[in-house]
């Protein structure tokens, strides 16, 4: 049975495979550009806000970036600790863990993110 609907949606394995490989790549590229633009807007607005509106000197307004730096380094360290914990449990379990084991770091981050936004 070779209907017109079947002929319209017939695809080769290569086309289907290529489509499913390109979609996550496009999505990750989109999110990278979005986060990059957001960070760039924040980094360029910090000196404007602190120098023009709060009348800080350029050297003092640079101190506003310390919080971002400390948060980034702390997040990197905590991510490394959590990844080491996960790898140890993965080896002990024989190569498979429930996906929920990754959520421990997310739960910690969900508590720390609002606290960091209000500091």
C-alpha cells in the first residue's frame, strides 16, 4: 500500500539521523548565545549603574564583579565535588544509577540561587 501520504513522509535513514543530530546542536547553540548575550548585558550595565547612578569611582565599581567571580568559582568547586561523588557511586553500583542521583546538586543550587540573588 503506497498512498500519497506515505510517499510524502518517506525519509531515508540518513535524513532522519541528520535531523535528530542537528536539532540538539541548534538548541545548545541558541542557549549559548542567549546566556552570552545576557551575561554581556549584565557586565556592561554594572559600571553604568554603579558609576553614574551610585557615583562610585571606576576602581570601586569594579568590586561589583567580585560577587559574580566568587559565585562562579564556588559553583565550579561544588560541581566538581558533586561529580566526584556521583562517579564514585556510579562505579560502586556497577555502571548504572537512577537519573535522580544527579538532582542532589540541583536541589542545593535551587536553595542557593535565590539567596545569591538577594545578596
